[in-house]
C-alpha cells in the first residue's frame, strides 16, 4: 500500500517535467482517409463520421457486403454493447438509417452479401 503511494509522489515531478516538454511538440497533419474509405454523402453522414471513426477507419463500413438495414442496426448495437462505443440512442438510429440507405442491400454498388445456404 505505502510503497505504491510513495512511488506516485516520486513520479509526479517526472510527469510534470514530461508534460511541459510535450507542450513544445508541434502538431502534425494526418493524411486524408483513403479514397476507398470515403463515406457516401447522404443525410446522417456526419453523425457516422463523428461516432464511427474513433476506433477504426471507415474502411470497415464501406468494405462490408451490402447487408440490409436491420443487419446494419445490429452492427451498430454490436459496436455499442460489445466494444463499448459511447453512442446515444438517437445517434444510433440516425447511423442505422444512413447505413441502411447508403450501404444497404438496396443501395447497389459493392459486393452483395452471399445468399444464405438453404438448410
Ligand atoms: C469503441 C470502439 C469502436 C467504435 C466507436 C466503433 N467500432 Fe466498429 N469495431 C470496433 C472493433 C473493436 C471492431 C472489431 C475489429 C476487428 O475484429 O479487427 C469493429 C469492427 C467493425 C466492423 C467490421 C465487422 C465486425 O462486426 O467486426 C464494422 C462494419 C464496424 N465496426 C462498424 C462500425 C460502425 C458503423 C460504427 C459507428 C456506429 C463503429 N463501428 C464504431 C470498435 C468500434
């Protein structure tokens, strides 16, 4: 217990020194998203950009097979429940609507999801 807190006291001046050094670091400009990963312009695209690019690029979205709106909704719920994406219900709805329209099975372009084998 004590050993740990003493360690923190010793570390603090080091961290402070490091953070004042960090302030002299210049900002960098990242390259634009690759052309393939650009989201189609449509209502809701900004909500998707704000909520769906924190953990991975848009490639994950645009390269999916064309699944229907209901499956996109499931995908959004998976990002929230499994991976902990902090997305409000209202935003989740706008995102699912956008994805269903722009990347749904009706949207055309891209690969079609393979038909489920009949059992
Ligand atoms: C909290 C981090 C996080 C956020 C925010 C996030 N994702 Fe993901 N996403 C992941 C992780 C982790 C994976 C799995 C990566 C892997 O398997 O390599 C993933 C994978 C995916 C995949 C690939 C298919 C799959 O199910 O693995 C799709 C499509 C996807 N995300 C879409 C979205 C969409 C749409 C949003 C916005 C609603 C979003 N993601 C926001 C973490 C996130």
